[in-house]
C-alpha cells in the first residue's frame, strides 16, 4: 500500500480544473487523500477542491494594501468560491520588468510571514515542500524559507527557463525596461541560486530544460511530461475535415496560424483553420477574423476545448519563428501537446526546429513537424491522402501517450519519487 506523506505546495496558481499550471499540479496528485495536501498560492480561477481543500491564498493586491496601511498581509478566504472573475489575477498579462521588480520588493518576508500563516503551516505539519517554478522571486524565496524553517525536503517542478534568458521576455514593455530588466534579472537569478541550494530533487517538463539546469546546478532530476486524461478515438477522413488550433495567442502566434491557413487553402480553398483562444489585442483579433482561411472562435472553456479536440481530425500547434522571440520560446512545451497526442487526432507542429517541443515531436515521431510552408504542405497532404503513413504515426502517438503522458502513470512516478526522497533524507 502506497504511503502518502503530507505535502505543502507553493505556487502562483492554485490547484485547478482549467488553468494550465493548476491542472498540471492537480494531475501530479491523482489518488492522494485531500487531507494530505495544502497549498499556498497568490491567484486562482477556482480551486480544485477534489484534490485539495486546504488553501492559504494571499494576492498581490492584498500585499499592496497591506503596505499602504502598514500592516501584515491577510489571507483571502476562498470558500465558497462563486466568483466569475479569478482571484489574484489583477495585472495578469501586463508584466514589465519594473512592475515585477516592485512586486518582489513589496513581497518581502515581513509582509507574508505572519502568525496566522505560521499557525496554518504548523497545523498542516508538512513532511515535504513542492514548489512550482515561477518568474516571481518571492515564490521561490517562500518555498526555500519554509523548507529551511521546517527542516523538510524541497522538491522543485520546473516548466520554465526564465533563469537563462538574457533578453527581456515580458510581453508588455516600457521605454525604461532596458534599465530595469537587468536589475530584475540579477535579483531573480540570486533567488533561484539560493533556492537551488535547498532543492533535493528537481522535476522538469522536458529534456532540454533538464539538461540546461543540470549543466548549471548539477542537481538530481527527472523529466515528467504534462499529462492528459483523454483516450484515443478513431477519426473518419471520409467526412468533412476539421482543422483546429486551441490555445494561447501570445508571442506573435497569430502570424504563424495565418501561415498554416494559407497552406491549407493552397491545397483546398474550402479548408479553414478553426482558431480557439483569446487574443492580446484588437490588431491580432482583426488579422484572424479577416483571413479567409481562418474561422476565429475566440476563448472557450476547457470542457469545450476537449470537445473540439475530440471532433478534429487534425490539431495544430504553432510558434512564431521571429528571431527576437526564439530565446523566450526555447523551452516551450504547450500543455495542449499532451492532449493532442493522446486524443487520436493527427498532431502537426509548425515551429522552429530548435524548440523543446520541436525536438520532442521529431525524436518521438508522435506527430508531424514542419518549420517551413513547403514541409507543412507535405505533412498535411500525407495525413489526408496517405492513410498507411497516417496510421503509422497515430500508432506511434498512442505508444508515446501511454509512455509519457498518462496522468495516472506520471502521478505514480511522482509519488514513488517523493517516497524515495523522504527515505533518503
């Protein structure tokens, strides 16, 4: 019988059914007793109470208010969660180096380390801390501080390469960010380096992340890919074909999607790419709405996303190939890749060959990869007109999904890792 230790999770986002990071965290703890888990977070779009019912949430706005009124930050009561708008989402998507620097300064220990928080931690009495890597220094500082104070192991789950970036990777920039970003990045790197001294084991989203962090920190680590609960279903290519992209529309992704739509229409003028997601600005929205080969559907809830995944014969993921964006996209590995590969649809990735997701698809053969329009056209034609080759790749995708993206299997691996760490410490 598996032993379930008490774990305290420290992360930006709460356990969730819909948020990408929240779903990633939830899938790690499949089958865990709820009373064994507690979480400190700063935002939520709706806590997943089926996984955990013990949350301590302190938002950015509460920290700001506490500074203005010269007091300690107060806990946000999440129950009952019946709000339409997420908690703690103020300013989301409007990050600048200056705002992030000020934010970290506001989140100094004297504001979050309260008697109420200490009592909550003591009552849970965790045997281990799990931190979800973040671009916020204070999240890393809190995790390291708790591990040291409680004298319990610290495990890191890392999906991001922020530490290595030299260019300003924030989407929103100010005229003075050339000055603020180096200052912010130096402070951030110090926090990462300080935390890594306490981390006893690291979990990475992909091999490229693992290799680069290991080269720097030489830590004990494994790779656990994002998971999916979808089961593969057969698709008919005799019916009207449905081509879909479902996901974020950041980092100039609309331009890459337009290129996909152009290729689709060059093969068959009646084919259209369904695009689901929220644009960052009106210009991107206009580009998508006005293109003859795109049917822009806007933002939809995750349940509807899953329905469209099941209905589509071909699912696309795309990344911009603009040189200025390649550093920030290097470690990218969309959570939709796991759902796409697992669903039974044909998965096509259109991106630079040097990205982590690109290397994965090329190495595993779980989908089709193209970095230029000519190759993209050949991939689409192979899927539609060569059923033998199509079925070969789909068979491989099913194998890779079972090997790398099974939610239950990865949760079991995670549980075994935690037990191993506790036995060793």
